[in-house]
C-alpha cells in the first residue's frame, strides 16, 4: 500500500512538472513571437548617398589575385547618411553592372578597393545601386560614380586614409 501511494505521489508530481514546463515553453514562444514581429515590421528607409571619393592608396598589405600581386589600389568611399548599423544580412552594392564583392565600414558609410584601372573605367559615370535584402529589388540611388582624373591623384597610405592605428 505504501508503494502505491508513493507511485501515485511521484506520478502527480510528474504531471505538475510537465504542466509547468508547458507554461514556460508557451511563455518563451510568446516572447519570441513578439520579438520577431518587431524585426519583421521594421522598414529600412532608402539609403542616401551624398558623396563619392576616390583616392590612390599604398596598401598596408600586398593583395594577391590570380597570379598578380598589387601594392596599390584605388580606394572608393561612399558617404551614406542612413546606413543601417545592425542587419541580419549584408547590403549588396553595385556600380553599373559591377557588383562590389567586398566592402568595409567607415564612420559615415562604406569603402572598397579597386585594383585594376579597366574596372574603374567600366564603372565611370554608372549609377550606384544597392539591394537591402537578398530577395529584394535593386534600389537606384540616382547618384553616379564620377571618376576624377586619375593622373591628378596623390598616393596616400591606406592606414592614414582610413585612420587606422599601427
């Protein structure tokens, strides 16, 4: 008889524990749903690109692509006023038909490097476009990539231009 009562009490406790676990899971699921709905309804305003700067830089480190080694590059900086700080996916940038494969962030926008003059010439006077989401539409900035006279550019150290430490 004592064993039956003990089993009955253990069974009751198991039911209570399972019930409390279900309530906890429901509570956590509701928290997750509310957090997700905030993220899903947040809308990113179109990016505002206000300035494009082109500089010739001496690279901090040589860059190797295929069998060619580069120690200089053109560093292009886009000043973007409402660049989102936190995103779950990156923003894709294009200048004309050229996709910017890799870029870094600055205090007021982004920068990227171009190693070949031919690519710079292909991008000349092309519109800067971007895609906020991988599945989204390409947005048009109405800003054109104005190429300065490359012979007038003075060589600057990459570290100095990007204000990097030693």
